[in-house]
């Protein structure tokens, strides 16, 4: 009788059995289960992104890289089990109850892994990426996040389904015979157990030292790149990199050259440097268009209002009839871009006029008190400033930031008894606007001009709002219903405000914090940063019209103050775009790792490991085309981000004292008088 020659499959099977038939065979089983679930998760996300990925060989590369990251994540996740198996007595698994305990542990592990898959599916559905810094923030603010999940999804059905999947997984694992082989050989003396544990630990540490999330190649399609990540690994990488040291991770220039770059850009609107050659952005903005205007300003910052939702930008949209009507009487910015992908990034840019430096926004960083803000300029002119928010302002550190920068804080805690409808994120927009109206009435009665930063919450999952207000149902109509309700509430607020004595002397600003979705095929999809900005002056202080210049949120504060014809001392990184030559306008956009600089059709993206990519951009479609390196634009990008990081790190972006304002104003006026005409 002939003997069949051994095949490669036989060799792999024998190696696998050798790994199983020892005390730490349980770790091998854990690895196998972890990698299988991670692979199935990747396949599920691929199915969800099937219309966004590019179906070419890069997908195979993504799965190959994904396998490496799965192994790395499994190695770190297996550390508790590795130590536990070394510490348990030699004959532990000879007891029947211990084997049942191991089966229970397998159920818990499978439940956790499958729950992670479901979480990744919903996160991808919302953001189009694997876990990132947003997910880290969500772990911090568990009350809002858990409440959002409960209000958005059928949680009992999801948890029950995950449990059923875990039971099925345990049954399949038992049918494989792997646990039986492990238990039969799990009795080992202490020395051998700890020696095996040491090998596993050293291998894990070595894996962690070699593997880094930034080593993943920059695929041409960002969805393909995200498919290649492991969710658990990406989550911990985002947690570790919550504040990235610019000098360590990004391209740099000599510091003085970086400031020279940005100072040249910042004076394109005619402002006057007060400290030329020094490491500062301090300058004097001189406006000679007539007397300064002192209207009230109510800035409504709308949650997740993409330009695509507004019929002015997307004629197919029928969700914003009130904004469409308002646009006819407003100064509309047609090419206005968010700097980031989160509410705190929008707040940072609209308040501080700062580029989106890597990692956390300034709203959540330490040492963010008494900074130079739009509010500090208003207060210097005698205004009252307030931050009015429909939710609980401890979320994202909002209350601390605004309170520590001179704003009076009004949030849901201030009006809990006056909430007619709320979800986990906050009171409905109608309630928020009623509180705003009350604050405006009080300020008017006191004879005090006011500037209010009003932040909405209704356009956010679970997309619930009061019934009967619009022709779409709450929650089940999803984002469309939330956008239409948001539009309705703005229209109602303005109609109610018309009856107020302060209405004609108030400027109303409608601006978004960020787009509803930032995911796209490009590493920074420009079209997913396009947001509306309307400035409405019912008293005629600011004429209606259209501004087509390329603009981003950092330009909002200086442009608004220019419209009011104010002369003031500034540290802002933005321009008054009305006074800036078209070829010098630009937009700064980014996420927590990648930093973009868009100027006259050229787009530079700075990324960790001192990388930089260049593109040309078609703003009509958002299409990016790889381009040769443009040294001038690259240096301009570096100048903005490096200098902004330097000012924060050295506490140099502070508010000015009244004495400093008086001194610098006198100096600025003197230099303005000496400035040649037309310069």
C-alpha cells in the first residue's frame, strides 16, 4: 500500500497543532479568532463602501496590510490572557468547571469582538473611516454617546444579535476540536509556562516597536486605505496621538522663515505688521470706509450643515426653503470651507481664527485660557459676549474654553426647566433660539451691544425633533428631516426677531461648524469641507451680495470685523477676503493628522513622518489630481501650521490688555499714516 506524500497543508496543520498542544495554545486560538473576526469586519466594511473604493489590486494590498495590523492588534489584546495562562496552576484545565469557565471566556471574547464589528459598521456609516480621534472623544463623553446609541438604534435587538453570534462562534469553535487539543495538553510546569509567556510578551513588544499606524501606505483612494486599517489598533493609535508634536512629525522650516512666510501672507489684505521680523502675527487692521458700525451680532453656528443641503449650492435639495429665502437678502460666501471635521474645530476657527493644528483642537487642549479671540475684540469695543448652547457644555470642553476666554456661558443647565423637547445632544433648536431671544432682550434693556455665539444640536443623529413642525417625521426621516427642521427653526427665529426693537440693529450670521460627512476618496476631500456662510443685516448695515473668493472659517472673524469697518489690533490668521487680491485667497482645511493648504487651485497636504503631497483642485467637483511638488505652496503651508503651533506652545496667542490695545493702536495708526498711498 503506497503512502501519500505530505502536502504543504499537512505541514501547516502540524505546526498549528504544535501551537495548540501546550498551555499557551489558548493564545493561539485567541489569535485565530481575532484575525478571522477582523477579516470578516474588513469584508463587511468593503461591502458597505463598495461604491466608494477603487476595485483594483490596491484592495489586495489593503487586505495584506490589514492582516499585519490585525496580528499586531491581536498581539497586544492577548497580553492579559498570556499572563493569566502563565499564572494559573499547572493542572487547572484538568478540572471540568475550569473548561466551562474557558468556554464562558470564549463567549465574552467573541461577544466583545462582534460588538466591535457592529460598532465599526455604525461608525463607518456615519464617518466613512475606521475608528479615529472622534471615537476616542466618544469614549470620553460616554453619557452623550451611549444616549445617542440608545436613541438612534434598536439596542436590545443589536445586543441580542451580537449574543447569538457569539454563541454560534463558541459552538463552531468547539466543533473545530481546537479547544479539546488545547485542554488535553494544557498541563505544564511553572517554568515552562512563564518561559512561553516571556516569548509571547517579547514578540508582542517587538511587533509594537516595529509596527506603526503611519507606515500604512498612502493609497490613492482613501477608502482603500481605511479598509487596510484595524479598528482596535487605529483607536489606540488615535488615543496615543491626541496631540501630535508638529516639530517632531511634520515638515518644518527654520522658525524665523516660517513666520516670514505667514507674515507675508497675512498682510495681503493691507494689514500692517506691528512686529516685523519677530515671531508673532501681531498687526494693525486699518479700515477707512467710514465710521465704525456697532450693531449686535448673533452668530448661529449650525451643526453639520453641509453646503450640499442648501438649495443655493445644490439645486436638487428641497430641505432649506428658509435659508433660500434668506440668501436673497444676505451677503453669501459661495466658496467657504470648514477647517475641520468636528464641532470643536469649527469653534476653534470661528473664534480664534487659527489653522487646524494636528491632534486635538485648542478647545480641548490645556493652557487655552485668555487667548486672542473674536470675543476679545468685541469686548474691547464695549460688547457683551456669550456662548449659548443647546446641550450640556461640558461636552468637548466647550464651557471651560468659552468661560475661560471671557464669554458668559448659557447651556442646557441654565434652562433645564425651559426645555420643550430634547434628545441626548441637547434641547431642540426652537428652545435654543428662545433662550437667545431672552438674552438679547435683556442686553437691549441694559443698553449693551452684544455678540452671541449660538451653537445648535438638532442636525445630529438620532435626528429627532418636535413633531408637527415640518412635513417629515422625526428620527425615521434621518438627516433630511433634521436639516429641514433646522431650517424651519432658523426661519421661525428670524420671524420672531422681526418683532423685537433690537432687530434692525442686529447682524445675523448663519454658518456651519463642519460638513455632515468628511469621508471621501481623497486623503482630504475638499468638497466635503464646503459649508454655507450667510451674513444678514436687516437694517442695511451690510449690503446683500455674493462673495466668490476662496475662504475658510479662519477668515470669518477678520472679514466680519472688516464689514463693520472696524480698525483694531489683530493676531488672527485669517484675511478680510474683501480686501485680499484673488490670487492671495486660500483655505486651510485638515483633520487631526493631515493639514491642507489650498491656494489658487494648488493643494498641499502635510502629513506625519514629514510627508507632503501636492494636487491641483477643481472646486466645482472637488476632484484632486496629483501634481509635481510646488515648493512655494509647500513652504506657505508649513508657515501657517508651524507658526500656529509655535505660538500655542510658547503661549504667544494671548488676548491683549487695554493698555496693550491702546499702545498698539497708536503705533498702528502712526504706521498707517506713514504708509504710501495704494500700499
